[in-house]
C-alpha cells in the first residue's frame, strides 16, 4: 500500500520532556577532587520544606552518581542505580509526587538520603553525586532541591540515616566539585525518563451494510496487540518485525471479516516498546537510537460491502487513549503488569471511555512503510514444566526441561489484590541453586517479570512485549507452592518450515543435529539473533557462520530476504556495514569494521542463489553489495584487510584470539569477492566480476606473503603458539599454494593430535575444521575431535547437560543458546551423510560421504526448490551401499567410496566421470540411484525414475 492509500495518521502518547540537571552541582565528601577520590561509599542527606497549604501537583527527581547510588525519600527507596563503573553517564528519574505530597501533608518535609559509591579500578577516578528535585504546586510555584554546598555527608553508615527525623547535624558539609556541565563529566549524562505505561488506543465505529470482506492494515511500533469486538486479531506476537525505523517500517495485513458485524463495532490496540521506544540502558544504546520515541500506531481498516462500496476506518485524532495495566515493558528487563488497572471490556462496543483522552497525532518514523515480507513471530508450542522445587520459603524454581526462547504463562488462585508475583528467567543456575539472570551489558533489572494480582479467585497472565532466553524460572510471591498446571512454557520464534532430516548410527551425532536446530530456532525472531537471553542482536558474523545450517535445516527464503533488506538499510553513504543489523548506530566503530562479520552480505546473497536459485536478491542488492566491497577494498593496509574482531572465543580467551586477525579478515574478504564475482557472472556484470577476481588474487598473494612461514604453515607475529584457525581457514577457502598444501595440513593434524585430538578454535575456525580434516583425508581425526567428551568440545557440553549449543567452550559460558559454535551440524550433513549443495537451487549437488569413521549408516534428505534430494548409505562388513535421489532438473555428482572403479556396481545410466583416491565419481540425473561396492551384487541394483 502506498503512503497516499493509507490516508491515516500516526497516533500515540506525547513524548514527555525529561528533567535535566540545570543548577545542580557535582558534590562529594571532603578530600575529593575532580581528578580523584577514595574508593568506597559515602552517605549524603538534604532537606526541602514546602508550605503545607501549597498542594503538591507534581514532583520529579533526577539523579546520577560516579559510579552508582541508592536514593531514599523520607525513608523509602525511590531510585537505585545498579553496581557498575561509570554509571554516572545515565541519569535516572522517578515520579515522586505521592511521596512528596505525603511528606508535606505529614509536616515531615522532604528529606533525601543517598548512599553513593565510587568504584575502584580506574587510573583517574573522580567521584560525584548529582541530583535535582523539582516540585510543582497548585499555586503555580516551583520548589527545587539540588546538589550543592548545603548537603551534608558522612563516611560511615549510621543507624536510621535514611529516615526524615535522623539528626545529621554532626555530618560534614559536602564539597562542591563542579557545576553540571563542567569538570571531567562535562554534559555527558543522558537522562532516562520514567517509563510510561503501555498505551491503550480504541475507536468505536458503525458498519452500515453487510460485510463481504474486511482487512486491517496495521503497524504498531515497536509491537502491537489488536482486538476487534473483544477478539484477538491474528496469531502473531512481537509484531511487526524489527527494522531500522529510519529506513523501513513494516506493516501487517489481517483478514478480519469474521470479527466484524453490521452495526456497532470497536477496535482496541495495545502498544509495546521493543527497540523503538526502549528505556532500559544497555551497551548497544538501544535506548538512545535516532528513531527513539514513545510507541506509535498507524492503521487502516477497509470493509468491502456486497454492493461494491467500501467503508474505511483510519487512525486519527478521533481515537481515544489511556495508560494501560502494563506498567513497563522491555525486551531486556521484562514486564510489570498491574491487573488492578485492567479497564474491562475496552475492546468491545459500548465501553465508557469518557475518562480517556483524545489520541494525539504524532510525527511518524522516517522509514518507508512496507508490507512485512516474512512470517510474523508466533507461539509455536506450549508445555508444562518438568519439575518444580522450593529454593526457600515462598521461592520456587521451575525447570522447563529444555532451553528455549519465550516466556511462561502463570495462573494464580486466591491471591489478595496487590499481591506481587515475581518471575526471573535464566538459562543456568548459580551455585546456591537460584537463577542466574545478570549481565554487565544491561545493568540492573534483567529478564524479570512482575504480575500484580487483581484479587480474583483465579487469574492468568503472560507477557506481551518481551521474550526471554531460559530454561529455569524463579518465582516468588505466590500465596502457595505452584503446581505444574499453573505454569505453561510458551516457545516463541518465527515459524520456519523444517525441510530436511538427518539420522545416523551414532546417537551423539543425532544429538548434535537436534541441538543445533533447537538453537537456531530459539534465535529466529524476525532477524537471526545471537542469543535470545543476553543480547537479542542481529550479529552478522553469527549469521554468516550459521547460514549453511539454517538453509539446509529450514526454509529461510523469506526470513533471509527480509534481513538482506536490513543489511542494505544499515549501510552508510560510504559503504560500511555495522557488525549488528539492524543497528541504532552501534557496531560501526564499536567492534567494527570487521570483514569476517559483515561479509555476511555477499555470503547470504550467494547462498540464496546456491540453495534456492534466487538471483533476484543479487539483482536487488547489487548496487549496495558492490558499494560495500569497494569500501572494504578502499581501506586495505599493505594489501591486507583489517578488523576489530577475529576468530572469536577460542579456548582460553574471552573474546578476540591472540593472533594477528588480519589473516582471517583477509581470508573472508577474499571469499566474499569470489562469491560476488560468481553472482556477477550470473547477472552479466562481467566487468565487476573480473575486477573482483583480480582483487581477490591480490589479497591471496598478500596473505601468503605475510603469513605463510618458511616452516610450511601459517603464523602471525602475535601467536602465543600454533593457531589451528590460521591454518584451517586458508585450507578451507582455497588460499594455500599447491606447494604448501601438504605441509600446512600436516601442521594442523600435528597440533590437533598434540592436544589429545581436541580443537583449539573459536567460532570461525570451528566452522571449517572438521570439513578440512575430511577434505584432506583424515576423517578419523575429524571423528575423534567431534566425539570428544572433555574440554573443549561439543561432547563436553553434552556430558554436562546441554540441550542446545553454547557460546563459549567452558561450563561457565555466558550464553547457552548460541549457534555460532554449533556449525558442526554442517559437517554432519555434508560429510557424514554426504549431501553438499552445488548451485542454482540444487541444479547441481555433490554426494560424498567422507566422514564415515565410527558410523555404520547415515541418511539425510532435503526438500529443495526442485523436489527432494536424499542420500542413504550403509556399511556392513565388506559391503557398502548408497542410495541417491535426484530431483527433477538436477544433476548430481556421486562419489562412491571404493579402492577402484572396477569394484563399483553402478546402475545403468550412471555416467562414470573419473576415479579419485578412495572414490569413483559418477554423474546422475533425475531419479533414484543405487550403488554397491564389495560383497555380492545387490539384487536391487539399478536406476529407477521417480
């Protein structure tokens, strides 16, 4: 739908103006300076008196401290900044109208008491407290309390210090360090507003005639839940899909014919924040994006009548708005819901909304409205917990029995109104058995829901605008121990059709396959994320490593096509891409540029053609794709690519590897140039293809000149020892000169064996190591690495209870739902079962089961765009059998294991191409094909058409 066809306006709540620090000063205890202060906690107090006959209308408080603080007003905690260094950068606000009003009415005044802490660790370590309280009264006057020389301070905690009647006359006067805007802090404090409750918007309307068809076009940012006449619209949750809202805004279309009726009707919409209006501070600055705003809604309801006429309803200032029962909602922090505030049947006609106010027409986001190209996120499954145990009186631990993305639905019975039920979600447990749900990337509240009961005999609730990564839920506040029927796990992700299967005689390999599939699905939420718990970001490197598994296991066409649009939207005018997509500005200079990550753009374009035969993606993205590659080429140094990242999270390292990461950056750019050259040839862009092949050749020469050592393997000047990834990646990407291939591979084998058949790779090296070992003739070593039960390895995770892939090799891995170390699954499909995608939507593919060590049989099948392709092989004593199915329009190259061509019993029609060491190679077309080696001739040998 074009912008003119909408004929609708964006509506929503007004954006509140934050209170700033005007007139306030940074203060601390005696002995402090703007350069340094002793580490530790200091206590501060001050008082504001307001005439009792002046009614308090509003009171707002804003505060921050270097480094963190807890603030009480008349003995009650109203603000708390979590423990952290440099927490001063975020000013925290609170609406304290009720507390101030109560203090004035009780003649106690307004007493602020603050415990502020300066954390050790910085070479230059100033401390400071900054605060402003603004009170407005019915007389029109304002009263203020600001940090200044009138505050008092102590260096020890004293009993009762928070209370308004505490005597602080013996405390020392505070020292003023600098007015706000000066000193080492400058104006670098960003003020986070008190979060406004999720808005409810409604409109009643008449349908004058019979209805033949009705469609609702809707975009609610970041998320919406809509009802018509009390009935939910659609199955989707967390909709529409996340984008760079300055470039693209998605809308959904729903058939709502059955929800409407002739006569009076009502529509109601609740809006959530997502990444559009996030208020939770986080290191990626999603709370400070260029598009940041209060939630917004645009909608158009079109009703067609049998006589050919049409009735339309659009969002405008005739809608009504109020604050709903969802007091806060955050993708990171979770949700707080007060059931006492539920307005009743507000989405049905006849509801009294006279106390609501007119919705305000708002400026919409800058992005172009586009129909959502991918399937919306849904609740995929619901199930009961595996076990419930008591951690402490009133505190219970729920084990869902699986690592998942989503939330739980909770049912509460006979709880008094105002009872607060708390739910904390996490993937693992602390030593004391409680749920681990903390991260330095999102200080403070994290993965925590709160439900405030209405007091009904039975009430149920589930979140609407946040999802969590978890296996465990810690629940407190229930009036009695929960029963399994009261807790329902809700698995949510983008619905993706599973298009392939893998089975084999080794149960652990089957576990690897299923664990990876679960992990991938747990990270599909409109974009491919890295972890459903800790970040929820679209890390480009993760998607590049995982894409071959994704496209083999699931139908990813719509999902990846949408994300390619996000990649294009994120490109700067110069051509750069960020390391997370979408991005609100983070990832260009923060851990970027990083070619190993951002070359996902040409890689996914190439995969869409390889797997689906889709050249439209290449045509649509050719300009932005080539602009990106040209940008990478323009910033080469000494002929090599440079990067902020590398072979991330190898054993023993909590981030980047120790080696010179120009090696992997150059290798990934080399591969990207070749991929793009191949697509250029498909599109007829021969000049670009030639240019990129020449650039790739120069990169290859520069890489080998710099990193291929005289001892016959790759090394860098920063290596603490041999690095497996530095040698596996060049072997996998075809960078090794012919004369050095044997010595490079021998060095890799030697290191793996010296480590007791263990890998020593991060995410990049892990994705190719086993395939390289098989490619060069050591499937036995690949099997030994794959099945290791000790650290580091997948078997180590499995032996310690994993059911998904983890982010890091140690047991204290941050995320336990992170697919970029789980790319072993690609080896299962392509080497163990032996089915490898060729090109042009499986117009060609290869069958080569070269990882048969420890396996008696293996099978895989995939529904391609041309039909089903499959492989099934078995080895029994001396007889090897392999069955291959080729879909219509495809040609397969089948590598039959044998010591000689004469030993193979091939079906009629199979064309022998060549004999390689250990294999006879045949070409076959559409049909079912059976090959045998060893033993007696199989009676079913031959070819059959499908």
